[in-house]
């Protein structure tokens, strides 16, 4: 069994266990079954934070070492992070409708999370727009380092401004305010999403390496070869003046 296949089986198993736990916990006292969205919404935004921090680490490591594998890690992690951010926004909107009465409100945390989503979409667009691997890696690394400043602003937005969004539930100075069954199910979901993140990033890095190799081969095919300017003589070419063709 390959290492990648082992990771994939582990991800499938942990996701199945997390799904079972999410369905078996009793309904929340205030929101009922709607609160079960917590088991997707919270792990999604948590993995988005983790993914963008890994992008930061990969970007900094590339600038230090100039090794493209760190750039591939940064890019792969950013792709998964964008997906997780989008999932968190969608689940948050679905959760907001029965809780706040609307799908979207211009709450500081919601707006800042949307900005985070589009900023990292711009990061991915930058990577696609630059064909040269070295130039792309350098510019993307600078982008990935600067973009991380958004995460602490988003996290503490519920403390710094008046907001409809509830305060932090997991990362907070005091104790975790959640019943034990919900705590257990939520941590199972976080673990499952984390393992799935590792699987997706590993696979995306492999694809990125193949893409870079294809680009190198295509660039080599387009490169000028010595002797290209020399043409073969034509048999039907006219002879010079004064030369007998017999």
C-alpha cells in the first residue's frame, strides 16, 4: 500500500466517523438541528486559516531556499484554502437564514471573510498568469506573505467591532463554551477535515510537479536548434547563369 493511498483511506475513515458523530449528537437546545452546520462551518474556516498559514510558510521557505517544492506547497495549500473559505461562506449563509432571517448581512466578519476569499483568488490568478516558474514563484511568495495579515483581523473582528456574528467559540481566552457531545463531534470533524486537507495538498503538489515538467518540455520544443536556418537544396532550383546542365 502506497503512502498516498494510506492517507486517502485514513481521510475517508475519519470523515465517515465525523459524519456519524455529527448525526448522532442530540439537537442543540436553542437552534435544534440547524446547529449541526457547525460541524462543517467551523472545520472549513479552521482549515482555511491553516491552509493560508502553510502558504505563508511555503512562500517564506521559497524565498530563503529558492527550491520550487516550497512554491508548490504554497500554491497547493492556497487552492485548498480558497475552497475551504468558499465552503465556510456558503455554509455560513445557509446557517444565517434561519438564525438571522437573511442569507447575507454586511457584518464585519462576513465582509472580511469574503475579502479573504477574493484576495486568495487573486493569488491563484497571479500564479496562472505568469508562465516562468522562477518569476511566478518569487511574485507569488511575496503575495502569500503579505496576504496573511487578514487572518488575525478576521478572527478578532467580533471583538473589535459590533457584530451579529457570535464571538469565538474555539480559540478564546476562557474555556470552550460547548456541551461535551458537541465538543467531541466538532473535534472529530476538525481532525477529519485536517486529514482531508493533507491528502488534497499532497495530490495537488504532485500535479503541480507534473505541470512544471510539461512546461519545461514544451519550452524545450520551442527552443531554437542549431542549424535551423540552413535549408536543404532543392532539386528543381535553377542553375546559375553560364553553367551547363549537361
